[in-house]
C-alpha cells in the first residue's frame, strides 16, 4: 500500500491545473476550515472517524481535504484508494488488517455518490474504522439527494451519512481578507472572482466554452451533452467512446438537425471537447481504461450547471438517453 507522502494530489482526487502540472501549486490556507477538518480527522480511535467534506462543485473540497490529511495524520500512514463504495465493501470482506505500528491507515473516497453510501453499511463501517480513517468528499447536490424526503436511497445510505459520518460543509465563496491577500500573492496572474478552486481550474472559461459550443462546434456540443447526461443519469464511471458514439446522433439532432452524425464529425467534436484551455483543464478528460480505446470523464461542474446551478436554466435529459444506457451497460 502506498504511503500518503508518495501520493500526488491528483491521486487523491484533486483536479490538475497548469500549476500542479508545472510542479508548483501552493495551497492557500483557509485557516478556520482547515483547523476544523483536521480536528475531525484526528478524533482518536478505534473506531476511527468517517469524515465527509461536502459543498458545491469546485468549492475546493478535494484539495482542502488532501492538505488536511497531510497535516493532521502523523507517521505517514498507508493509504487505500478504493474506486467506489462497493469496492470498499468488498475489501472489508477480505479481512484486511493494517499492522498496529502503521495504524490508522487512511481510506480516501473522492466524490461520494448515493450508491457509494448504500454500500457503507454499519458492518462495513465497523470493520474499516477499526484500522482506518475514512476521508471523503461529496457534492451538495448528491448529499441533498440522499437526505431528501421520499428519496429512493435505501436506509443504509442515509444512516451512513446521518448517523456515522462527521460532516463538514466547505463554502464556495470567493476568498476575502487575509485569505484573498495570500491567494493573490501565491497566484499573482489570477483574478479571484469565484472560489480559489473555481479560478485555478478556469471554471468560468470552461462553462462559457461549453455554452458557446452549440454555435462554435455543434459536434462537440453533442458529445459534451451526451457525457454530461450520462453523469446526470447516474453513470458514475467514465463513459466509453463507444457509448458516446452511440448517443451522438440523438444529441446532434437536438443541436443541429441538418448535420450528418458521421464518425469524422464525432471524432472532430471529441478532439475539440478534450482540448485544454489556459488552465490546462479540459471539458472532457481521457481516462485510461486499460482496454485500448480511452474512456472519458466530463468536467463535473458542467453537469451541475445543466442541472440549474447558479442561475443557469436547467437542460432536460432527453428520454432517448435511457433506452441507450439501459441496453448498453451492465446491471
């Protein structure tokens, strides 16, 4: 198992930027929030704490949690990075034990989903927190889905969040006072109109690029909307190129009825959608699937925008998407 000091921020779920790619991405302290998250992570055990840092997309949850882990946990603990909640459930059934001199270990699950929480039953949490701190992030939107009255999320998922998790809300406001002064000192080329994370990844430019794509590159707009709606529909893993191509005609017709959904137009749109902006972040990011053709992950803030976040009008999910997804993916 890797030690915490050997893992990059991106391995812990932080979106890469031109600064981190260049090897110089200093952290801007958010002192009150940092101290409170460290206090939660340092609760003595066993059982060790299960901490969930939640907030809006691009509030800086993953970076803030990564910094808190590095400063709060002494002894350079070993880290377990399950791909999701079901993977952690399966791991707990293997009876993994961490040597006493290395305990507690750290389990990091970035971007918790309702499905992840449903896998974190009382038995799973009891087992894992005997040897590890569980540290997670979660969007405000997904948290609301779990807690909503009449939610379809099973009781185990709500209980994991409400009864077992130590929750901390991270605001997404622009920096002010000493925090803003420090941000401008560390990043003199940036103008912080949004949160620090939103600014460094170029969220506003990416959203503007997405909104303009219907006119500037209809093929790319169709590809991006398909990837966004796969995420909105609940497909939490990266979407495959074959799945995107299967959805491409449906979405291209909605964007421009007079265009042919050719394979060339699809590939050109995919190339445009995956081209990084100045922050070195792109709307669509390739993920190595290990099976030849890459899979793709959408910039998550765009999905939030299409759900109606921050005064943007919500965009409906086409009914045809469900027919394709239900036949294309495994149970």
